[in-house]
């Protein structure tokens, strides 16, 4: 990408302010693929904290544990939500290669499910099950890829990357090219995860294009830390010096991504980029040289620790159980006894997420596509009975 230095879209205050603070569903999906214990710990903690959740899912967990065949377990996908999800995934991992064909057959028809939430959940469960079937699972994913929905394909890209299925690169790249301009969804995140895990060299240029175009998404700077190259140096340098009032996290993330790239490309290449950015101004040369030396003096492990979610995934020690308990207490305080939810329905949060943030219910879908309308109705009900509610 040769025009990165003349584009200023990435410096737009509006674009910077839209940088989201929460991972996409594809990133959380990948965390579960890397370490199933994370999902199990979250589910167990949620059950201990909330009696309603435990009561709601107890019978479904028992049904899943009693399933004796792959087909019986597949028939239980619609009830494998909430704290029952880890049980379903664990049971499916107990089956061997004989599970691949029936899983693939169900995948071929998942797109026909009309309910959006159930369709997404089905994709997440079936695709994650194939992740544990090694080469046979990768072959099934590729065979089914064209009949999946865009969301299903995005998750399949993540699975193929984790499976180290190098032959899937052309398929993933073609998918990326078909979705990268779609600003309404995060499908490109799944494709980028797959390409990064498979070390496709085209990822660096793709990330630079997204950066200078002002296409901000949660994973952008973490991805640049993992796979960015020299083309991203100047944009990241400029972002690291932006006004933090627009979004205080963006300059920090840009600086950390720049640190990773600097160590990857070396001091000479970093200096060459900085020198060109300085447009030959001799009065700034000493300042730039000092800046380069400062960057190179910081160990790359600093950025790897900062972007730990990207370098090692989510791990058990990352889960703040005290915060989970505090959140649960805020849920109950907010709802009160009068509005406590019935078993089968998770609790809404104390603060409503943004329209494009992940939904609080854990479905992995955007809030606007999941519980937004229901929460608006609940808000109107509360307002009519108790007066205006501060939202």
C-alpha cells in the first residue's frame, strides 16, 4: 500500500471515537477453541452466582450428559446454551472421527434455521466441535464452507486457522475480499484471524489498508502487533501522538503495535520510515533518532504482554471472578425483586451496551440484533411504573 502516508482518514476524530472497547464474537470464539476451560470456568461461576441460571440449565445439562450417541447430542444443540454450553462441547469432544460426518450434515442445513440467535448458536457449537477433529475436521469445514452463512464462514475461518489448515488460505482470502468493506459486521475479524494464524504474508498489507482507511475495530491494533509491517509505521506513529480526548485507548494501542513492528522490521527500517515522515527536516533528525532509540530500547515482550489476548488467548488467570460477582450484584440491585427474571432468561446489565457492542446475554451477536428491542420495552415499562429512569 503505497499511499498510506497521504491518507488521513485514520486520523479522523469521528473514526477514532468509534473504536470499540470489546472483542468481536470471533475473537471470543477463538479463545474458547484455544482453551475450553475458560468457558467452563465462566459457566461454573455464573451458576454459583445466580440461582436462576443454575435452575434454568440444570435439566438441559442432565439431558446432555445422558446423550449416548452423536446424533442424540446434535439433537440437543437448541438447549445447549448458557451453562449447558460447556457440557455439550465437552461431551462432543469425547467422540472421535465418527462425529465428523453427522456434524457436517447438520452444518449444511444450519443456514435454513429462521431464528437468528438459534442459527448463530448452532454455528458456534458445530464449528467448534470440528476444531477437535484435526485433519478430518478441517476437510469437513472446507467442504461445507460455501453453504455456510457469512457469520458461519467467519467462524469457520477462525477454526481453520487454529487447525493450521494451510490449504484453506485461498478460501479464507477469497472470503476476506468479499467482506472487508462491510462496515456493519465484524466478519472480517474471523478471516483475519485465520490468515494470521496461517501466516499469510498478505495480511500485513490488508491491515495497513484497514488502518489508513479508518476502519477501526477492537482487534485492529492487536492484529498489527501480530502481523503489521513497515507500511503501518507512520500511521501508527501519528496515531500514538493524537489527542487522547477523542479516545484515550487508541494512542496507547497504536504505540504498542508500533513497538512490536519496530522490533520485527529492525532499527534501520524503522529509522528510514521516520526519516521520510520528517520530510528531510534536519532540525528534527536528532529528535527522531532519539525516538527510534527509545522505541528499540523497550523489549518486545512489553507489547506481547499488553496484547496478551492476541498472543496467548484468554486464560483462567485473566478472569476476574471478584468483578463477575460485583457485576451480578449490580444486576440484582438494578432489577430488584419485582423485576427478577424467570429461569431461562439471563439478566440484563447495569449499563446498556452500545448498539454495535456484543449483547449482554452472551449470544455473541451485536446488541441491536439481539436484546435491544426487549430492553427498550422493559425500560418503557419501568419508566411508566416508577417514573423516568436514568439511562
